[in-house]
C-alpha cells in the first residue's frame, strides 16, 4: 500500500515537474548512479525472490544482473525494487526503475499506450489453473460455477473473464492486490481455483500448507510471453536490454558457458569471436565495452544455465524447457545473429 | 481580519497604506498565483504524457472493461460493461460499507463510551480495555486479523452451516398440556413469592425458580410442541464463500409494502411531533415508541397480508441452491465485506467512544444533580438532560470520525473487497495505465464524499446548537 502510494506520488511528481528526466539517456544515468535499478517480483520462486539473507535470485533477477555485468563488469551493482503487479508499470513510467524484469506479459496495449517498450521474450508462458485434488476436477472446462482467486492488474484477470465467457460458464472472481494474498486466500479455502501463469502455479504451490493436495489442470488458456520492459523513446537503452537477452541465447546456441568462456575466447569460430568481442566492435555500438558478452557469461551464464539454475532441473520447480528451449531443439527461443 | 481593522481606522494618505486595498491586492495575487500553478501543472503534465507516449484523456471510461468484480450492486459484466461502469460499481461498494459502517460504529461507540462512564467497575474496565487495545493497533493489522478470523473457522461450501426457517404447525396434545401447566405454575409461584416471602433472599430465589419454569415452558412451546417446525433443508447457508440468505423477489402489487412503510415512517414522525407539542401544552404523555413501532412495522405487514389475500403473495423468496462448487441464487454477503465492516466498525467505535465520553464529561455535574432533584430517573437524566447537551461537544469530532471511516474503507485493497480504490485505482489504473486521470478522479470522489458528509453534519450541528433567546 505504502509502495503504491509512493509510486503514484513519484509518478505524478515526475510527470508534472520532471520532464527533463526523460531527456537524459538511461545508460548515462545508470553509469552516473553506479548501479542499475531493476523492478522485480516481490516473491515468485524461480523468477524473482529474496532469500533469508536478502540476496535476490531468479530468472528475471539474473537478467538484471546480466545487464549490470555488461555495463559495470559487476553483477552485484543492481538495486532490486520489489513491485506488485499493479504498481510495476507506473514505477517504470516515472523513472523509479531503469528496467522492469518482472514476468510481465507483452501485450499490444501495454506496448503502445503506456509509454513503454518490451524488448524481447525471456520466458514463454501461458495461464493455467490450480485446484484441490479432492474437488475431483480434471479439466478447466469443468469449473462452471467455481470461485476463482486471481491477482488484480494482470492479464490473468482479463483472460479469466474471456475463458469463462467463451466457454459459456459462470464463475465468481475474488481479486487481490498481491500474489501472496491471492494464494493465501486460495489456500484458506476462499476459492475453488487459483489462476496465474503456469510457471507461477508451480512456484506458488510450493508455498501451500500441503503442496500434494493441489493439482495443476492441463489446460493453458492464453499466450503469456513474458519479457523485460523499458521506457519508450530511449532506443539506445532498449538496444542494450534487448541484446543482453540475445547474447545469452546466442551463447547457449554456440555452446559458450560460464565454465568454458575463457577457453572460448581463443576460439576460431567467427560467430563466437563476434559474440565475445574478439572480432568487430559490436559492444561499443550499443554503448558498452566490446567484451560485454564475456562479462555477462562469466558472471551470470548463458540462457540455458540461467534457466536450469532458477526454474529447471537445478531448482525445486523442475520446469521442463518446453517452449523455452532453443529453436534448434524444438523450442521458441531464437536470437538474431551478432554481425 | 484585516478588513475589520480597516473599518475601525479610516484610510488616509497613499492607497498603498490602506489596509483594505492591501488585503484585496494580496488576495488577488494569491488567487492568480494558485491558478497559474494549477494551469502550469496541468499543461506540463499533458505535454509530458504526450512526449512519453502515454495515453491520456478520459475516453478510457467508455472502453469495455473485460474483467469481473465479485460484488456488484448494479448490473455489471466483463463483456458488456465499461471502465466507467467499473468505477460506479467500486463507488457504490465504498458507499455501502461506509454507510453501514457509520451507523454501526455510532451505535457501538455510544455504548462503549457510556460503558466507560458506568459505575459498574467490570463494565467500565472492559470498555477501557476495548478502547485502549483497538485504538492502539494499526487498522490494517486488524483488517487482516478479521479477514482470517472470519475465513478460517468457516467450512467449505459442501459442508455449509445451515440456517433453518420455521413454519407454523399445530401443537400436540401432550406438549400443550405440559406448556399450560408449566406456565400456570410459573405464574402462581411468582405471585406467591411476592406475597409470602419473608426475606429478600427468599424473594430472589422464588422469582428465579419461577423464571426458570416459565422459560422451560416457553422453550417446550416454541421448539418441542410442534407449533413451530423447521423447514426441510436450510433457507440460509454460511460457509467460507460468505453468508447466503433468501433473496426477496418482488411480484405484482409488491410496491404496496414499501409504500406502506413510507406512510408508516411519515406517520410515526408526525405522531412524535404532535405528541411532543401535546406534552408541552398539557403535560400529558403518549407511548410514542409503541405507536411508532406499530406504524413502521405494522402497516407494511398489513399491506403485505392484504395484497396476499387479494392478489396472491407479492413477495416470494429465492432460496440459495447447492451446486457443484458453490451456492447459487439468493443474497450473498461476501466474507471480505464482513471482515472490512467489522474491522472498520470496531476500530472507529473505539474513537467514537472517547468522543462520547468527553462530550458527557463536558456536561456539568450540576445538570445531573438538578435533573435528579426534579425526580428524573437515571435513564431519563441521560436521555433528556445529559446527552442533548453533550451532543454539542460530540458532533464536530464525530464528523471527523465519520470521514475517517469512509477514507479508511480504502484499506479494503488488502483483503480483496472491491471498493473504489481496489477496482478503480487497482485494476482499472493498471489495465489502462492512465494514472493521472484515475488518481485525479479518485481524489475528487473522496473529496466530494467527505464534503457532503461534513455539510450534513454541520447542518445537524447547527440544529443541535444552543438556541440563544
């Protein structure tokens, strides 16, 4: 609540009096501050969550660390701002954060009406439902008449209405401001079903009093391309954020990993040479150093490593690569070449 | 102030030293400055929003909303309603909880405030503890507590607690006999005790025994004789989805009932005014309360029965039905609403209690003593002498408590009650991204509600103020 008010106040103040803030380049601003300000999920296992010591981990968190590594050669130079779904875009619009990496769905209205730009898709997701096993429900189509808990200010809230409407089913919705409150209410029995992105369902299920009592229904009712967001109009900054993701994908495709990046610097493969900056001046073209990709891979890793560590086999979530596998392996993750 | 000073000292010499001219100039300059600031801020905001490619304007209110809301007092659906409709739904939900909350908080606050001044030690201390605990805990914490306290012990929809209705039946022979004998015994024992008891102890014991016998007989009459029968299946249900009650459906001729209620209300007020005038003129007293009750409750009941006899039952009830997941139909009271209402009422009542206590203590002791010496009973002293004078002290701070309750209702956002802030500043703001417009509208709404409440309370205060003769 405090945060919401603060964000809105900052938003108003910024839009009223601080027209100049938008004119300055975000990259210069970040360099001057000495750290990157990154909008993060306040607590979604695998994507953005602080541990007991206050260290942030997650797929989106590592994405911000990769940007910091590219700029500062130091992945710790990030300040994470936890944001609820309903505050996140205002925080970015107002300049409170430099980049938003908070499992946000890329939609046309968000891209065109909010003064924001999505730079890519770092996780292909889709909306699903979770129910208690003892309800005996095996398909989302059987949820006619159910009460559903959802988080407000999300695409989820809208897809939910669409899904029930297009299937001619009735439902009751209870919307909460944060993911945590939403799941707690579901866990307390306020709702029959809990809905969010499929990745979120698996992450939230870990928080349940008894995770085995709940099942995730097989239907995926929407496309949820999740990606990082920047303010509209600063193309240089958008390029950096966009190409940090592509560099991590290209690194995985070329077999460059955290462990072998130093060896790969001696590689004769021209694609690897261009990625790691031993040939060409691609880094300088976007405003960072030519060894930017080396820094990212050394400190954070390639996309595959980040995925496995946070949400894949190396994490409690155990999510399959599926759509998030490289295009060469039947997935959708595809990066334009560096040349 | 400056104009008054100017009136006393006639202006001489240069206009620049004329206090009246100075005051006017200063005020004009201030107004111009404020207008300029507002204009600058608005144009600057619009220019910056355009530059940042953020959509602006109020056109979004006409756009289809696409999301659903759990409690809607007016027809609303994701497919057919607009953001403007969502705004209305949120506003009505805020007004609903604020209006009910203000009434209940006033009642509870007065009770607790009077209890704090009670001569009964236990009652006074309990009221003190209530006030100190409630006032000193953050409201948000209390709301979360109530939400969990409301939600946690309630069963799932399939194991709903049932509320049974009753129908009249014919009492059985044997049970009727038991009831008659019991009631007669209770009556005789009561009368006998009054005449024959030799000490207060005997009198008390006798009366307690008579009461117990009477209550037992009454219990048998109501629940065991067959006079009242429980309906098959519940008519109401209570579970963790809320309280489900029968919903009245108004058929032909149903308008007569509310019309009769209106007539009853007007009649009751008129009778009260008439009775008061009579009493002032002749000293004669009338049972105002009884007559008012008869008019307000009796007339609509009469209208109902009359319509039912002539044209068939005008008001039927829709009973909630158990479905696979939930109950359908009927009137649903959401747990979020109950939690918010209970939280706001108990919290605000803590403050109102202190306002009431202060108001009553402000009435000088001499008033109470004078009233007592006139032969008024304690209840009458409170009602006729102390409270009317205390109201003058109570009303202004009471107004701020009403405003606080209304504004605090925006904490609904924490427990998922769809009030104005939750629906409009939450979902609508996020789906449209138009923060400046949405925040401006919301602020304007709260300001309007507060100003209307203040205006009404100021009017009431001027009515209650001492009339100088």
